[in-house]
C-alpha cells in the first residue's frame, strides 16, 4: 500500500474527529450550560442514543459487507453520507427557541439522528482499513497515520472551540457557527478519502455472507472479543477524561482559560507519541505496547490525584503523561481489529469485516455512552449546578472522575493484553493459509 493512499484514507478521520471530539468533549457542557437542561436529563439523552446504536451499528455493518457497487463495498457510504452528517451535527449544537421541555426533546431527536448518520459514515470508514491491506505491519502504519490525523482533528477542536465560541455574542451562536465550519471541512476531507482509496482486499467469493455467517464470525472469534474489551476500556478512559476536564478547570481550578491550553498540550503529546507506537509494537507486540501505555496512565493518574489544584504546572505534567499512556491503545486498537477479520475468515470460511467492525464500533460507542452518561450522572448525584458555586461533594466528584476512574480501567486493560494471543507470527500463518486457499 503506498503512502498516498494511506494518507488519503487517514485524512478522513481528521474530518470525522471534528465531530467526534466536539461531541465527546463539549456536548455535555453544551447541554447543561448552553441548551439549559440538567445534568441528569443529559445523562438520559446520552444513554438512549447509545441504546439505539445497539441496533444501528450491527445493521450498518451487515448492510456494508453485503454492498456491491462499482466503487466497492464501503467507499460509497463515505461519499454520500458526508453532507447529511454535517447537517445533523449543526442541528445537534443548535439551541431552539422553546421551553425546557422542548429543548430536551430537541436534544433527544438531534443526538439520536446524529448517532444514526454518524454510524452510516463511520462504520464503512473503519471497516475500510481491512480492505486496504492484509499486511500485519502495514495495518499498524495505516492506523498510525489515521490516528495521527484523528488527534490533529481532536487538537483543533480541543484548542480552538472555546476561543471561537466565546468570540460570538452568545455561546449558542458560537457553537452553531463552529459546527457549520467543521461540517464544511469534514465533508471535503471525506470526499478526499473516497477519491484516494481503493478496496484491494475483497472476499474470495462474491457470495454475500448470511446473517448466521456474520454472527458466527463475531461470536466465535476469541481474539476479537479481547480486542473489543481493550478498545472499550481505552475509549471509556478517554471519554471520562474529556467529558470532565472542562468542569475541572472551571470549578476546581477556577480558571476556564486553561482548558484550551490543557487540551492543546495533552493532545500535542499524543500526536508526538503516536510516531513511537509502531516501534513499541515492533519490539513488544501490539498487546505489549498497549500494556506499557496502561502502566504509564496508572502512575500518572496517581500523581494527578495527589496534586493540588493550585499547582498548575504539575496538573499539566500529569495530564500529559496520562494522555501519552493512552496513545498506544488509540492507535493499535484499530490495527488489531482487522487481524481478527482474517482469523474469522480462516476459521469460518467467510469474510465478515462489516459485522466485525460494526460490533467493535458498537462497543466503542457503548463505552463512550457509559463514560458520558456516567460522568453526567455522577455530577448530578453529587449536586452539580450549572453556573453556580459548587459544593465540596461536587468538586470531589469532578476530581475523582478525572483522576481515579482511569486507574481502574487501565488495570482491566493490563489483564486483557495478557490473554491476547493473535500476534504477528500467528497472523502471518493465517494470511499464508488464506492465500493458499485463494490460489487453489
């Protein structure tokens, strides 16, 4: 696979992450402090939308892997879904002129629709990784480019959002206009991905896999189940940190101007760190590299917990290390999932990449939902009130969510990486056997 195609594919995730990081980092704040609904009500919005994803993600994966067009199986959805995704994102960050009940209904409607359209675009986009190359190390390279672009998108959102939003007469207008800008940029980048890529790894047979085939490829795929667990833990930790960081600097530290600086530096560390991930994976294996990152996150989170809110330099120091520790799982999770496609193909005789990626995506979104809804619920139960002086209980909850929850999550990651067995040697044997079957 040439570098031009790898970069063309990766750049699409920059556009996708303009949406993804906006929703992950700022939608809860937008709901509670701009749209004007309670934290508990917002947690309900997050959870219901993700439950609907429980249906739409697998359905989209099954549809995509059965699609046959002159542009391939996955690429058409990236092209034709780009503009609808931009439109629904703008509406999700729009404040309607209605009462609180109407605003809550608007939040449910727009966020559910956002999740559906986002699925239509991102399930085929993620699945496309397995169709670009079957090489174990090339997939690490592609995933490194992709996550580099994803972090670049995240950097733009995290650093630029609040200064841009606050430059308008109201935050409501600022958020809406920012999403218009992001929508234009992301749509262009997704078209670039469509044009730059080609699906070279295709099913040996043109026969469409049955529903039973797809379910078997997922359910009887031990390496996939372990990877999903690792992937979900990484996303859960990231979501929790991103969701609560704004609250931490606004209420615990008392300086909202530090939010953009913190996000900028931590994501900057991740951007630098991703280029070392392939070397770590080459030396310690994909699972081993993720485990090293988990160790770093745990140590840094402990340091963060015992740091005073007056020690800004140390807050930034520990925050950067926590982010750096999460880098390997962000990169290598996407590089490990395609390997499980060939595992299922050899074992069950069907290439069900759509079902496999949609299942992984569903659990990723479930982790995001639990992180977002759980954070909102914890703040609500602890007595958080928007635009108010927070109680000691609320401040303690914000601090604990940011620093303690990632420790428990990373302990689970360490256990999962210990039992993962689909390494480079084993995957190479699988690919060789599939090639022999194809030649036969």
